[in-house]
C-alpha cells in the first residue's frame, strides 16, 4: 500500500479501531484500482463478490425502483468499507455503490476477507461497529426523507450533515457539491426544480454560498434555524 493514502483512509473509524497487526495484514491485501466518475462498484440484487474499501474519492450508496427512480442513502468516503453485510451473509448486495467522482477503491473477494477474519477473530467487533454505522446512517437518511416536513428542512439537514465531515474554517462549514440538482434531489426525495428553487432561497438569504464545486455554510446554526421554521 502506497504511503500517499495514509492521510485519507487510515483516519477512518474502521482503520483506527483495527489492531496494529490486523491493519498491517489488511493493508497488504489492498490493491488500489482507479475508477472513473459514475462507475458502479456493485449493484443491488447482485450476488456478493466481496467487500470494497474506499481509499480515495466518494461513493454514493443508493436503492433503485423498477421504474428507474433512485433514493440515495449516503456518501461513503475514504476508509469506509462497503458490502460487509452481504459478504458475511453470502446474500446479494442490498444497495448500489457508484463513484461520484474519480476514485481509488480496493476490492477483496469474499474468500480473501473471510480468511482474514479467521486469522483475526477480534476484528469481528470492528466489522460489527462498521455495519452499525452504516445502519445508523441509513436510518438517519430515512428519517430526513420521511419525517422532515418540507424541502428546505430536508435539504438543510442534508447539507449540514455533509459539512460535518469537512473542516470548519473562519468562513464557516464547507462541503463538496459537484452533483447536479437532480442528483441532490435523490438524497431528499425532491425534484430537480425543488432543489434549484430551495438552493436559490438559501443563497438569497446568505445561508449558503457556492464557490465552484464548494458550498460554504457561513452560519450552520442560522441554516438549521431557517430550515426548521419552514417545517
């Protein structure tokens, strides 16, 4: 594993919780593969072919209906492990994983990963914690989509959640937002037009600002308060 990845994937909760020997062994198994934007790593209902470790970039996890509609659940970032429950159960993947931007991802076959776990039984606890984080994130997303009263509330919660992963600077919280308004809408169950209209309202009230592909939230508390008032 190349040292250039140390400052990304190694900082994730999964890797920091691994025993040193297990982490070194796992890293020796990770062979990075470059994936262009919008590359499908695995699709729901597809038989599990092992796990995928995000090394660099961002991967969208979503579920799709038979008529082509999509609900996006979350964005996986460096150090997160995808496909754990399907690999351990031997069943099909529950979601579709697709790169949002060019990314580097390592794939471990089910056999390789299960042999790794057999060598380090204590890692099962770390794996369980990673699966709980995935489940919790999915529940939170369902709560946002299903229980938030308005589009401004849902969009604000989404942007605030994304900005939590970015460093808060003197100009506020930031998040990368190089997605189309239609793709953003898939995270909150809203149309492209609704996202466009709501973002415009946020900008007009100086609750958010766009600088290229970076969205800045000058005052996260103000955005949260405004969104709750619109509920």
